[in-house]
C-alpha cells in the first residue's frame, strides 16, 4: 500500500512538470491576491476591494492601513483623510495563511473658492411728488411766498409852476 501511495505522488509530480503548472495553481495551495477599483483619488475616496485569492480561502482579514479592519470577502471602504495607505489582505483556508499588500493614495480634497457674483448697481430715479397741501414738491420746506406790499408814492407837487409860498402877515 505504501508503494502505491508513493507511485501516485510521483505520477502527480510528473503531471505537474509536464503541464507547466505552478505552485500558485496547484490545488490546495493558498495564495492571497486582490484588486481595487481605484488606487488613487481625492478624499473622501471610496474603494471597492475584490478578493482574487486562489486555493479556496475560507477567511479574510483586511487591514486598510489607517487602523480599520474588515472580515468581508469583498469590502467597500472610504478613506476620509489624505495620505498613502498600505492595504493588507490575509486569507486562510483553516490550515494555511497567505498575505498580499497594496497601496492606496488619497490626495487632499479639491477646494473650490467661490467667486463673488457681480452686483449691478442701479441708481434710483428721483421723481418729485406733489404735496397736495402746497401744490409744491415735498422737498420745499418753506411756505409759499407772500405777496410783497406795493407802495404808492404821492407826488409832492404836480404843477411845474411853483407857487409862491405865502409868508405870514405882519401885524401893524
């Protein structure tokens, strides 16, 4: 029986060499791998991680490089602060573990400075409004002008010939 087991192992080894199979593709060999939908972007940056590990892993542990972790197979994670983060995936099949790391670069958020909108200055049109009490515009603070008195002068003497002035008579 022991001879048969050795023979089968040798036959399997020959088949691997003949087909060019690698240890990565070998059934039972665990290898960790993943993809990210984006590797760089402005904060906040949301990344969809996809596990592409081989060897039938049954457990996943993601370290997102900023102190956060996940045990989901394909997590979505949001980086809120700028920086360069090393993401590490550890996979296990219960007997073996494998690790893969990658980088995510988060840049500062785009800040747009609002531009002031132009303001159109409109000069008011001043229209005088008549005050019904005075029939004058209200900006006249003075009461209506009084009529000036008319002075008539009497001529002192209309006759061009001068009359002698009587002198008072003398008493005898």
